[in-house]
């Protein structure tokens, strides 16, 4: 009994689809697909921008020390809410790393998670990420809506929300780089 080419093709297609869901190849393929479909975030028109009410917000740094968001008053600020277990978050972090590399020291970066330190540290090492992680204190008053990850804000020096993105974004795009350069002027 000879197996038809169509049957072999169907079997290979089923194996490929299954591997997409249950193997590391599938995980990396889904990350790649998320990156491919991550659009460039929209910039809020100047007339529609709203300033945050205040800078009262207590967070934790990588050493688990408390600090105040007040230190970013008068600066351009990039805030991203992420979770290592959320595939879209994992997909966008490489572009955030590139943006951080380009603007560290000029822009205050808050790449915020509510996870414990150890899983975050492992995730960062596995994915060759080294931007500073900020830890959210659950229940703490925040000047911004704490959105479900991935979500991002960019604030200008006056505290106006220039970008508000709910979902994955391409943060190292020429549009965002140009925007940040303009905000830094």
C-alpha cells in the first residue's frame, strides 16, 4: 500500500502545527510572530495630551529598595508594564532594550513588573536583557492607570502623556526614536 503525497503533506502539516504549540520552537515562533505584528505606537496630538496629576508613586528598584517616582519630575519618562509569563511582553522587550541602550542616561526608564525578583532575574538572564527592572508595589497609589501588561506610557518633561499604548509595540522604531529626540530638545 503506497502512501499518497497528500497524506504525507497532511501529516507533516499536523506535526508542524503541533510543534508550534508544544515545543520550544513554537514558543520562539510565537515571539517572532508577535514582533512582526507589533505596530508602531501612536503619538497623542499635542492638543489632546493630559498631564499626570502628580509624581507621588513609590516603587522598588532591582535591589528591592523603595524609591519615589518624584525623581523623574522634569524628565522624559518611558514606563512599561510587563510580565515574564506574558508572551506579548516577552516579544516587545528586545525593542525596549534597544531603546534603553540608545537613550539611557537621557530618559528615565521604568520597566515595571509585579513579579518576584528570582523569576524576573532568570528571565532577564535567559533573554539577554539588562535594562533596570522596577517592581510595582501592589495597591500603591499611582499617577497613571496601571494597565495589564504589556502596556506603555511615554511622558514629556512637563508630565504630559505623549504615548499611551495598551498592548505590544515596536519601541525602537524610527517614529518613536524621533519622538524621544524631539522630547529631549
